[in-house]
């Protein structure tokens, strides 16, 4: 009889753990804030479809932590090493991204995913003193580039789970499907063709490894998580360079208002290295966005978000202002971004 009682209580305890596990992961905080991915698994045979939109706005130049006016950026470029901004200086940039994300649970511990990205990039400039179209504060122009970006694929692997915790390994990577070489004659007023500068190119041109790891912990009233994510180009692309190594450390807390509505706060640390190599058709003296040693730096961001679960549809939004930036050389500073998404599992 004692053995039967022990077995009964063990089964009851296991059922309670399973119930708590399912309950926590069916709330509005089952996903991380909108600016993050790779944080959750799906049951075997379950699909998830997601549309995500991101808009990042960059206004004004910065050298290190010093903010520069448009005229100061051109003057600063004349004395920097290397000398730059002789043809033009960037003023501001809007980087929009449309993303279609598909996930499928293969086993209890393995979920596969793929994501197609469609960037749209617009940058405003002031012509510099050596521009054949003439320079000066009133000589402005705008360039635009859009199309398919790089495609992300990967597998999420559950390393550990209990009623309150998930530890998930992200074995991801990206495929070089984004165009990295388009030319324009707009900067010179139609007098010469030149390649788009690095920040206006649609992809990396390389296969990139994107390993990461996430830990999430659930409470009755909310959840918190931490994620370390990387983006590491493998070798150089056919233009002779590789983009930045990227390292992101995120920590967030989600507070339930109800089981179907949550708010969140997130702190992001982002480190980028300078580019390796150089595109031979992108001379440094033309514009600072051509300079490979002006691509790295550190950024501290704050994310303020909310998510709602409505009849099985998860709506997620996050506003991300920049708190601090320390950039290598002269670069456009990031002011803010906004990310929103819709997803449905079936």
C-alpha cells in the first residue's frame, strides 16, 4: 500500500509540474520583447508564422561619444585619420525592415526556423567641398536602396526545462541573399557612378554564424530573461571585405497585467567590431560611411514594450531609444528604433 501511495503522489507532482509548465507558456509573455528572437520552442508538429516590422532612425554624426553637427562632421572628416567626407557627409538615415519568420517544432527539444528579410534604407546627405556637383550647406541629396536582405535559418535546442525555466541554444546562421553592390550617380549630380556605401548595402555578402543562448524564468506574475546573441561573418565576401562581428547581451523583465496582456522593459548591450578588408571601389576620402575602421563601437539601448494575446494571435510592440553610444571614428548615431510583430501558432 505504501508503494502505491508513493507512486500516486509522484504522478500527482509530475502532473502539477506539467500543468504549471503549460500555463506559464500560454500567457502573453511566452515570447521575449518584440526586438528579440530565438527565445522559445514549439511542440512537435506545431508551426508558427510571424510578420515583424522594424524601423530604425539615425540622425546626426558622432565621433566617439561627441555629437557633431552636419557642418562639424564635414570639417571633422578633413582632419580625421583617414581623411573622409570630402565628397559628402551623411546627415540622417531611416532603416526599415520587413521580416517573415516561420518556425516548426520537430521534437520536444528542437525547433527549426527560417526568416526572410526585406530592408528599405534611405539616407540624406550634405555634399562636401570636393564634390563635382558643388558643396556647401544647401547642397543636399538623398539616396535609397531596397530589396531582399540576407536569409536567416537555424535550430533552437532546448538544453534544460522545468516548470519555471527554459535554457535554449540557438544554432543559427545567415545566407548571403542580400545584394551588396549597387551603384548610383545621385551624390555627384549625375556626373559619375559610384557604389552605395556600406550601411546602405542590403546584406553582408558572406555566410554568417549566429550562435546564441537564452535563459527564461517564469513567475506567477511575470517573467525575466537573458540572452547572448552573436553574428559572425565567415571569411570575406566577393567585394573583399567582411562586416562587423556583432555581440548582443540582452536582459528583460515582463510584468503581467493580465494573462493576456504584459508590459516589458529591456536593456541591450551591443558591441560591433570594425570591418575587415575593403571594397576597392569605396575610397575612404569620399564619405565616412565608406571607411572600414569607422564601423565599430558600443551602444546601450533601452526597450519599452507591450504584448497582447488575442484569440491565439500574439501582438508585440517595443520602442527602443538609445541611451549611450561610443563609436569608432565618425558615424551616424542611432537615436531610436521601433519594432512590432504579429504571430500565430497552429
